C-alpha cells in the first residue's frame, strides 16, 4: 500500500506540474499577442516587411515566421522544462538534449510547411477576396484540409518522426487483423513504431482513413504488454468504429469550425478600430485573430472534452464486453504506470482538461461490470 500511495503521489506531482506549465504557457501566449498589438510592434514589423517585399502573401508568411520565432523563443524555457527536464526527472524520456532539440525543430518546421502555411495562405486570400464573409470559405477549407490530413498523416507525416516496421509477432498481428475484419474494417497491416527512441510511454492507435487505415503499436507497448492486453487496448479503438465516433466527431467538428470562425470573424471586425487598424486585410491585425481563436478555444475545449469522455466511456464498455474486465484493468494499470497517469485527478481539472475519463473511473467501471456479470 505504501508503494502504491507513493506512486499515486508521484503521478499527481508529474501531472499537476505539466498542467501548471501548460496554463502558464497559454497565459504567456495570450499576453504576447496583446503586447505586440498594443505596443505597435505588430504594425511596425508588418510595415518593415511590406517595405522589403511587394507581394502581400510573401510578406504575410514572413511576418508569421518572425512572430512564430519570437513566440518560440519566449516559450522555450517552459518547453525545455516540460518537454525535456521534467520527462528526465520522472525517468520517462530516452532523448539526449540534442535529440530533443532536433525533434522540436523538425516538428515546428513540418507543422509550418504542412499545416500553418497552407491554412494562413487560404485565410489571407479569403480575407482579401471575400471581406466580411471570409470565415465561410475558410471554414470549408479547414474542414476539408482536416479530412485530407487525417488520411495522409499515417503514410506521410508520422514516418518523418518514427520508423515503422511490420509486427513480427504473428499471433498479435493475426488477432488484431481478425478483430478489425470482424468489425467490418480493412486495414493495411499491423505496424510497430519506435516510440522508445523518445519516451518510455506506450500507445496504440487505428490511424488513417480508407486505404491508408492501419494499426500501429508502439514498441514500448509490444515489449511490456501481454497479447491479451494488447488486443484489449486495440479493441477499444474498434469501439470507436462501432459507435461511429469518427463520423460523429467530424460532424461536431463541422459545427465547431463554422461557429468558431463566425464568432471570431465578428469579434475581429468589431475590435479592429480599438487596436488602431483600418483594414480587415492588414497583416498587422493577424495576431488579433489568433487572440480571439485562443479565447474561443478556452471556452470550447472543455465542451469538446465532455463529448470525448462520453465517446471514450462507450469504447471502454465495448472493450470490457469483448475482452473482459480483468484484462481491461490489467492494461489500464500498466498504461497508468508507464505513462505516470493520475488515476484520481481533481474533478474540476478532469472536467476542464481531460479528453478521457480518469484511469480510476475507467477501472471502477470495469470492476462494476465484473460484479454485475
């Protein structure tokens, strides 16, 4: 009991520290956006860039890059502490400092090239082309882009970060493939990825859409979980398919994206004058959009987490029904131990920040299901 209590305290310290750092980082980013707007730094930077480059779109991208670098420098101490020092303190990271820096830089560059640049170009074009109605075509573009990225991520993005190899354990590969096919899903195969190069944590997923759908298992999961436990973890992912959570999630995303951009567009238009901007397409006013998007996220994320936890409970029930309570509880305890999960977080913290029910609640649900059978 003393060892278990020590582990629970350790998990709480780790997760609470991560949470605090995340909140502080969010506050710093919000403050940074306001500072560059209110001090005139944004207008000065935009004017300088427009003086160097005649093309508005090139100027906009350079502006975004410079602002992003400034933001990255500002947040670097927090990222270093949370992403490297804290992970090593709790013996979770396998990265050297050089490897950590390289992975962070690679992630930032790919995020900019694959996600931020196309979205910002579409956004700025629509603002210049459609004026106050810019939010409508942007919402359509973001939604389509999200679907395309979901399909391409397993085959184009993830291999840039991890090495994927076919799972050599024939029993596990066969069991998971049969599970998928019995649920009406065709998968390209069962692959392992070298998550251990970065961390001791474990994970599994059913990624991709259509022909790009595949089962991926971290090498840490394969090395530490039994075949029954791995199957149980995978069946949870099939539960999402059974209850059509992907399609329901897409429908919710449609509503959320359109609502977010509609509200943000009106707040942006209403606030331009207060910050000294005259034109909707003023590059210097872009941080104002980021500010309102961040505030909207602050409100909508807990709502999204509420829906997500409902989906996760349904998938858990399916997993328990298909593989049994004992295997489910064993897998949950291992995941909690390897990922240093807080089994019993503060209810307010869980409501606001958890996309999954706490491990303690998930285990309690399995225990109740076992007693009722």
